[in-house]
């Protein structure tokens, strides 16, 4: 993003749940350094298999807990002097050479959960506790659905710019070469306005025949969304994504795909490849655009206007 332009408006980090790792990439007892939200963090999985995230730097002399730290039970041990920090509270629970633990011996603990093959943390600009849950999608636990495929990329743009594409049907024609500009999309809101769904219906040719299909694009917050294809009897496709702020001008997007097993060989690979290649076509636009806080919109930009209004709820004033 061309953030040096005088026309660019910088966006803060939004509030919500954000993926910081794939579940498959963190074993029991493993420790990893992270950098998200402009912060250094440490991720570890306890000996009982529960992921935890803390601020990275030891309260003692500032050593990075993710660079040489070690899991001990439910805590992580600093590599410098052995101070141990509880993964749930962030409190120092042991100083191996002292009996008395200073009251301020603690680091910030981040609310952490695991869902849909990802590990999420809760971010809020004011430090407020989680206000909603990550949606758990049943397809990932259904034996009739194929093993998931994973895709991720780092993008030099604020995450809102990526999400906005979903509400911009015209760009699919000019950037992705789709022949017809969709003009019959329906939009609905739920969960007190936090959730929204965009739906497109129409006849579609598939390897299993021609069917009246429904494309559902769901968003539970800024940064968590899914795309489902419905209407093919006994078959389905699902994409679930989480996009996380790294800093004001960079984000990390994780995509996990799955299809019903009866589609895996005849359509699954092509679908995953097409979706993965599509996001690469957006990269040149994202890498060189600015964010206009008050864009000039036209009559075809109805969904963009809806999106800009909807997304305001995830920002804290001055956050």
C-alpha cells in the first residue's frame, strides 16, 4: 500500500478474533515467536495440548520467551533466568532461585482458542474481554468431507482492503476476468448486526451436471469469513478464512479449503487452484493503492457502502 501518499488514511487494528497459527504447525510442548498487531508475542502448546499466547518479553530483563523458551506443564520458562509464566493468567509462578515472587512479575495473557484448524487470539484496542465466539464450522469434523487444504499469504495492505473486495462485484470482471457483473446479490445481517451474508443464486454447470446453486459469503467480523457453494445434491465446497493484522500496512491471511469427498477428484483441485490464483491477481492492486476514508462512490457501489458502514463497529475510536 502506498501509505506515504497525502491522500492515504491509516486504519487502526480492528477488534476481534484473529488466527495466529495453523493448529497442525504447533505440537505439544512447542514454543514459537509471533509478531501480530504490531506486538511481539509467544505462542506455545501446553503438555496437555492447549494453545496459549502471552506477550513475548520477560518481565525480569526483557528476554524473548519465544526464542529459546521451554514449556513446563501449563507454563513457559524464560531462557535467560528460568522465570516461569502461567499460560492462562500470564503470572510468574516460579523463580527457581527465589522464594518470593515480585507482585509485578507477570506478562499480558491473550485470550486464545482453537477452531477450524486454526489458533485464534482475541485483540481489543481497550483490552476488553472477548465479546463473541469464533464460529465452529461442522464440515471440518464431518467424515464425508475431504481432508482440508491450506493456503496462506502475507499481503502489504491493511486487512480491511482485502475484506472490501468481497463486496465489490465489479472488480471481479476487471481484475479476475469474469464475464458478467453480478447484479442480483442479496445481503442480510444477523447477530445484532455483527454477522452479514451475501448470497448469489443461479444456474451453474458442474462436473456432476447443471444445478441451481447458491453461493453464500458469510462474515462474522472483519477478518473471519467463509464461502460455501450449495445446491449440488449430496455435494459441497467450503472456504474458511482468517486475516490478521501484522502492522498497519501488512496482514497475514490464512485460507483452509475442504470439499465433500465425492467432489475431491472431479472438482476439488481445480476449485482450490482457481481460488488461490485469484487472490494473486489482486496483489498488484493492493500493493499500490491507498485507503480513501471518504471514497467517491457510484450507484453500482451499494455493497461497498454497506460494508463501509458495517465495518465501523469493529474499531475503537483512537484505537
